[in-house]
C-alpha cells in the first residue's frame, strides 16, 4: 500500500530558486511544478507546485517535516496550519477502482503515480481557494445584512477598497493557476492514463468544486459593484451638501456686507 499526502504550506513557492538547491532526481520540471524521485527501494516521490502545495508519496512523518523545513525559505506567506489530504494507492489490482480516499490501480508506473499525486494536490488547492472564497462570502453577507437592517452601508471608502483588493487578488490567483485543472499531456497519448485521470477528477469532484468557487466569487463581485455604487452615491450626496453649505455661507457673507454698508 502506497500513501499520498498533499499539503498546502504557503500562498506560493519559488520553485525556480528551490530547483537550484534541491539535488534529488528531477523527472519533470517547468515554471509551474517540479516532480522528483527520492532514492529508495520502493516508489518514493515528491511533487512541488508553485501555488504553495507539496505532495509526498511514501514519505514518513520525519522526512516530511524535514522537507517542509528545507523548502520554507522559498515559500511566500508560509501557513502555520496546513491544509492537507491523504490518499492510499493499492497497486497490481485487476482493474482500476476508485474509492473515497483510496484507489486500486492495475499497474504501477511513474506516470500513473504522478497523475494521482497531481489530482490529490488539485483537490487540496480547491479546498484552500474554497476557504478563502467562503470568508469573502461571509463578509459580503454581513454587509448586506447591515444594509437590510439599517438602510445604509457601514463600510468606509478605505475598507471597501481593501475588500475589493482581497477579492481581486483571490480571483487573480485562481485564474493564474487554472492550468492545474488541465490534464497532463501524457493523458492525451495514453488511453489508460486518460481513463485514470477522468476517474480521479470524478472522484475528487474537481470540476463541480471549481465551478462553485467561481460562482461564489461572482456573487462577491456583484455585491462589490453594488457597494461601490452606494458609496459613490453617498459621497455625491455629501459633496452636494458641501456645495450647498458653501453657497449658503457666501450668500450670508454678501448679506452681511450689504448690511455693513
């Protein structure tokens, strides 16, 4: 039985710099991910993704902690509490069989193991993005409830700009990492890998979860547009009153000057 553990350890990892110092056997690498094989009699791999995830296969707890300590200097905004997912792999089965947290595969190849690690990591990434989206939705719900109760928006211009910034940053990060939900090129040429990939995506419900995140962000965006319009209206009302007061002051001054004369 092989065990996969995927961890979201940071907002991002500088894999270009880490690649220069980590000397294990590199099986696959590009600007987005690195896939290494460790020296071992049994299959042992580590998969590193630029969006802050590290995935281990057949690593024990001590080895995992040592690796995380080594890669942390190359992380952007390391997390104290890691989001994680575990998955068991049973090899040499009669046919591929997908379970909630276990898969049985017909044959053990490097490509099939990498594909499983990729899908587990995609699932963890979705968990992270889902948490961030839910926080934005909760904040949006709070402001809409205040609007319903008080008839006004308890949100200053500066806080609204920060709120918009958090939403845009999350959307940009998700859009920048859309590639992770694409199937690897190997699945286009290998029918067995393609079936494995389809089964894994269905098991982890990746597409539906991704749509839920995007729909949540669209709801936040719609509310932000409303909040922005309300804030602009409020500012325009304040500006109108300032103009009215200035005109009134000018009229009073003219009236006083005529009385003085």
